[in-house]
C-alpha cells in the first residue's frame, strides 16, 4: 500500500513520460491494478471502495475523470508509456489505470433468498477472462451475486476486471473456503442449488422452479466436482441440438442466467 503522502501527491507526471522507468528495466508488476475506462470509473463510483492509492491517466482521460468525479488526490497525469510500464504486458488500458484496495467479500447471509433470486457459484473456474465475462453476464441478468473459492479463483483485478466491464463493482462477490459447506449454509438460508452438468437427465429449464437458486458451474476441463454436485438439489443440462459437446463456461453461464430470468418472468 502507498503511504498517505504518496496517495495525496499532486499531479506527478513528468514531461518525458519516463516516471518510474529507472534503468529502463521493467520492475515487478503488482497484480492489484484495474485498467480500462469501465473498470476504473465503476470502481471510482463505488462508495464501498477505499480511496485510491494511485490513479494514472493521460491528460485527456484526467480531464474526463475530473469532470465526472471532481478532483482526486491520487490522480497522476502521465503519458501512455508510463501507464503501460506499471501494468502487465499487453494490457489495453485506454489511458487509465487505478491501484486500489480489493473489495470486501460478502457474507453468504447477506444474499436475500427471495423468490426468483439467483446466485452464481463457480467451482474452480480459474480463467480471469471467463470469470470477468461471467460477472458481466451476472450484472446484465440481475443476479444477486457470485460465489468464488478463496484458493481457486483469480483476483478481481487486472484482465478479469477489464473483461467484466465494471461488473466487479456492481455484483456482490463472496469468497468461501469450501463450496460444499457453503451450499449447506445456503440451503439453511432458503436457497436451492442447481448444478450445470452436460450428462444430467433433465434440462436446465426443467430443473429450475423459480425458487431462490444457486446456479453452480464447474471448470471447463473437469466440470463440477463430485462432492459439489452431490450438494446440489438438482442437476440440469443446456440442450445442444447442434450436437456440439459443450460451451465455454462463460457462455454457459450466460445461457443459464437467461433461462433463470425466463423462470422469474
């Protein structure tokens, strides 16, 4: 974390855009950055966020941010190369990057088990692009939240946040140690778990009944783990009349959320 004086240092960009370059060798890149317009502005607009540690922006982006949010003490006007130097190679930052503390995990008890409510649970889905796309779909279809494992899930920063297009700050996320125990807790709270399984005897449409539902999705390689599947109240498959074997997990999540939204309607 940056010190208080670093966070509040005024407009620190240099004319030649070489701030932080030193000998020209890339330093170890931190993994707690957000980049891209949607990810950064959603974080800045979220009152649950702590103040930014650093906010790097090109001159044009700085003007846009100041017009929208007012003066930010952490803002540094820099050239594009300085932003790129602080981020992983290939990061498409759109002239904007934000270093800020992670959001707090939501307790399972905070999810309201009202009729038609839907939560997504991801069983060892580890690809940041997929998790980001799933968060974006969850926001689009009005899901109540997403549950991830502590040890087998990517951080909600970087490429994941970019793929989520601001949904990291719109969808509550809960990090749990054990998914099976989490499903037991959710069952006691009134939730019904439906796992996606391509070999299930019924379709997802048949498995959904409008009750507060946890949609459980497994990893692309192995699908749902046995113990997690056993803690589901029902298993359902997405019909694929085209004969293709399976969908990418983020595509499957979007289809499942759409199907659940039809059940709620």
